[in-house]
C-alpha cells in the first residue's frame, strides 16, 4: 500500500514492545503442580494464593497500567463474591456461569462508580474509592435478609465443575478449578496488555493531554479499563465464594483492598508478573504470621511497606529486573 | 418529629461532631494544599493524642483538661520528629508511593497502640462539671457538647486569626496559593510546612482528645475515621481551611440529622452527599477558583 | 506574493470574536481568524502575546469566555478536544509533548491507531496490523527517523524529538494543522530539513504556524496575523504586514501602550 520495503516494516513492527512468553511464564504452573504433588497439606493455602493472584492481577490493571489509585478494590471483589453466592442460592449451583455472574457484578459496580472515581484525582480519588467500598460494606451489613449481614451468606451448594469434578473436602477440585480460572485470567490480561487498547492505556498513563489531542476520549478508555479490572476482581470474589462456600463482610473490607495493594508493591506494579509474585509472597507470609499475632503482623507489614516504597518501589520484579524490553 | 427540642439537640450534636471533624481535618487540608502530600496517616495523630491523654488519665489520674495540653504537645513532638524522618521519604516518592508509605505508617501506629492499650474501646474519664445536661424549658443541652462547640469555635477563630493577622499566617497562605512563587520570594516553604505539619498533628490530637466521647478510642480508630476526614477535606477543597470548616459542619449536620430521621439508610447519606458534591465540583465545594 | 483570491467557500477554520480571561487577566481579546483549505497562515507576536493560548482555545483545551470557533462551518465552541480531532484538527506543542516511555514507532503507531479507530481494541496486537505498521514505517521513512524506530524518546536528540512531534500530528492526516513554534530549540542546520518538510505538506492542508524564526515564516506563509497582548494588531498578506510600521515597532521595542 505504501510501497515500504519488508525490512522497514519489520523494523517498525519489532519496535512495538510486548510481553513475550518465555520460560518464566512456565514457573507459576510448575509451582502449582509441584505444590499439589509434593505438599498436599498446603493445597487449601495454594487455592487462597490463586484467588489472591487473580485479585492482584485485576488491581494491577487499574493501578499499575491505568494509574487509578484505588483503596477500594474490595468493593468489586465483594460484589462478585456476593453475586456468586446469591446466584448459587437462587439461580443455579453451576459454578462456571456463577463465576461469570460474579465477574459481571464486579464489572457493573466498576462501571457505575467509575465515572465518579475517574473524574477526580489524587487523594480525592482515593477517598472516593474508600467511600464506595464503605457504602457497599454498610449495605451488605444492613441488608440481612439478602446478604446474611454480619453472619455472612452460607448454605449454598456448588455443583460439580463441568458436571464431572465434584468439590471434594480435601480441596483438590477447588485448587485445579482455581488454577484453570487463573490461567484464563492471565491469558486474557496478557492479551489485553499487548493489544492496541493496552498501548492506548500506556499512552494515557504517559501523557493524557496528548492522547486527547490524538482524538482519544481518555476518560472513556479509563472507564473501560476500570470495568475490565472490575470484572476480574468480581470473578476472583466469585471464585472465593464458590471455593469456601461462604461469603462474609470481610470480602468488602478495607483490609482486603489494602492487602492487595501491598501485594502489588511487594511484587511490582505494571507487569502482571509482579501481581503473581507479590500475591504469593504476601499470602504465604501473612498466613504464617497472622496466626501468631495479627497486630505484630500489622506492625511488620507497616515497616515493610515503608521500606519497600523507599528502597524497592518497583517491587521484587523490579529488583529481579524482569522488564518488558522491545526486541 | 419536628419538635424544636429535638432539632436543637440534633443541631448541637451535629455541630459538635462537625467541629471535631474540622479539628482533625484542619491539619490535613493545609498540608495537602501546601505540599500535595497524600498523608493517610493524619487521622492516626488524632488517635495518638487521645491515647496519650488516656495514658495520663489512667496512670496518673489526670483530668481531661490537664491531660489535653500535655497530650497535644507530645503529639506535636511526635509529628515533628516523623516529619523530619519518615515523611522526608514520603515527599520523595510518587503519589501511589505516598499512599502506601503513609498506610504503612498507620499500620505501625495501630499496632503500637494495640500493644500498649489492647484492642478494646476506651473513653477518657470526663470531669464532673462536663457531664450532665442543662435543662431549660425549650430544650435539653448536653454540657459536653456545648463545651465542644465553644472550644472548637474558639480554636477555629484562633486559627483564622493566626492566618489573617500574623506574618506566619501570611507566609502560609502564600505557600498554599503558590508554593513555587512563595519560594521565589524567599519564603522558606519546607520550614513553613514542617511547622504546619506539626501544628496540624496538634490540632488533630485536640480533636481526638476532646471528641473521644463521640469517637471512642480503639486501635482501628486511625482507619475508621479516615474516610469522614478525607470527605471533609475533599469536599471542602484541598488547602482551604474555610472549606474544611464549612464542609465539616455540613457533614456533621447531615450525618446527625440523617441518622436520626432515616435510621435505615442514615449512615449512607454523607457518602451520597459527598458523591453528589464531588460530581458537581470535583475540586471541592468551597475551593478557590 | 500575489494578492489573495477572494474566499469563495466556507473557511475550514474560523475563529470569531474569541475572548478569554482568567479573572482580571485578559489573555485573548476579540480574536478573529479565518483559514481556508490550503492556508499558509502565520501567527506572530512578542512573547506573552497569547499565541499559544489561542491554540489551546482552538483545540479545545481551554474554553473561551466568549466568541465562537468553527471547523468546516460547524460550531465546535462547546465541543470536547478529542471530538475536534475527529473533525480534522491537529496540533503540535511548543515543548515536545510525546510519550516518553514508548518507542518512536509506538508513538507514531498510537497516532495512526487513534485515527483509524483501532486503538480501542482489547485483543490482538498492533504489530500485526499491517495498515498501522505500514503507515508508521512510511512516515518514519519520510522523516528520516526509520533507524530510530525502536529507540525510546528519551534517547533522541532534541531536533529529532521535534520531528516526531510533527509526525504525531501528521499521522492524524489532519485538514487543519496548528504548529506551535516547530523550530523552537532546533539547531539552525536542521531547520532546512524542517522547512523542506513543511513545504512538502499537502496543498489542501490548512496550516497555522506560530513561529519566531522569520526566515521560516517568510518562506512558508502567505498571510500573517500579528497578536499583541491578546489582541490582533493587524492581519494581511506577508508583504503588507512586513511593511506595516506598527509591526516593526512592536518587535523593535517602542511599544504603543493601550
């Protein structure tokens, strides 16, 4: 069309960065398989790790890529969790559709609150995300007939996955179900980040004014990203509900949002891998430490946060120098 | 429902709650306005002030009024020390980094307070002359609440006087309006900020001590009341003391009246109101143009 | 330069009586301008005259206090900046406004993707979109930047960044191009290439150029508007404006005070 030589086209094409699949991507799956094979007792913990990885991935989309500072992501997780629980209770105990319902619930809350949250910046934005989360928490607390209030939502059964895999007491089905959901999530997130939309989001992050002058409706694109992030957060919540068969108010609390943000700072934002590393490290550590004394854990966490931001703002991934490089 | 006695009580309750929120928020709005630092640990200083007063009351039997100035001074000292140390790091990082660091600081403070006092709720012993109510024909007035309104108004007035009539106040106003310009005309902005930060912590401590009947002390205090404080600051406009004063009053009144008249959804009303206000004016209702 | 033919069709860009004040400070005073398709129009004036502000007003980054702006006859005064781009408006910035973390190719690719509507797609990859790659490659080649395709913006020389800045606007295939001091900071030996580029732009593209480099202006422009203190001092063909004594006074220092 333009008469360019193939070499020029190749040169230009290669100048577009993307996440390349490499041997590193196999590591999480090896770890998942290894835990199941070798450390069977840790399978339930492993499932928790998987759920949190998905949640952290969703947060990374919003915070790491979109630059949307949110301390209220639990609102989306909890919405998904309650949606999955209510779906199983009232519509069908089939898990996959329940998971989709959870994702849609998370996306819906993001879509509705997004315009307000995105209209603001800085501490006002943070405050609004906190406020949204608090409002949802209050609603869940007060709406006892539907949500079970402080006692939580229980008593729903989850049918076997794909009709064949029953949820066993040892948690094996839950583990592999979670792993499958994680695989799909990671695949979709990777696709998103490598897509034209992913480049647009990076552009918005770098220079929103210029993007507007390229004709891109910046706020609309950010809302799209936030909604997609909400979908994955909701779906993480739904997974949690289906696996534990219980949905409590803790799915909407600030603690959850804060933890997810800590996972990202530990692992590193804006790279997807950071979410995996950070979530794993955090869940494993907090499981051990919180059992000893939650307040001592909180103290240590606070110190770690301060030091991490000061000395390792790019997280473990940054330290290990896994960066996306144009080839 | 609409009887004057109830209205009067609700008014006083709402105003006193608003004033406490203002005292706690005042420091935050100024530091946000001058240095644009997302300091989510601000509410923790109110908590620390309250707990220091509690320690004085419990260990040495001091009364509320005696403990107040000492607790405030100690909190100011803590704020000053932290400003010179941890907050140096905070200024140097990105917005997200500031949020995370100050959250880390909150965690440390919450855990420390829990270590010292345990996790149950505490209120400070109230002196006898503050307890009780004034009964008149028209209405019943809580002495404590009236005292709160008087003291807070006095403090707000003193703040305003400092801003308007002192050299420090003028420099501070300049620093808030245009930090870069202020530096160019020779105003030592970092020093102004350090003093303001410490002062803000002191005000927060006063709010924490005086308001502890309404906002009881517990380790999670620092996070629990963070959202209302942030709402006050955001709706009032970052950097605007006048804005915070007005939005705090508004929030106090809306919350009190809302909870009374709509028990089911009353708690949400401030969030809905805040959302509406910010939708209309994202920089704050009373922010300067 | 010969006399201008009368304007027969609707001007592609029209600014009518635009005023803008910030409180007591008036930065634009009843500014009017009309550009036909193919215009080569220069906007000159001393620093602080409000030239860049006018561009902000035209592109929609600033709302005017009063007045109207029309693109292709259509009133866009209340239209958001991103929508005006869709109508064919593009601009460059006085201080390069690029995407520093992205490569040169990605910068241009983004502009092409934005124009063709591909930028919203949440799947696939821009690498595989032949149209985008081809266009970006051809633009880079035309500007002699092909070898730099994979480099980060931060590693480019300033003159090269100014070229990318223009490329970003050209990739939008605009009908109206607003150039804000394109030669600012560009070394004098590179200015020749810049001028060649500007002279080679499509004849039907309307160009409004703010510049202080008069040799560039005189080679490129056919008409000029002189802006002083936010208001128009004079407007006309390049020859007329050059000869106007008031313009010389403005530049040489004996300013008339209002």
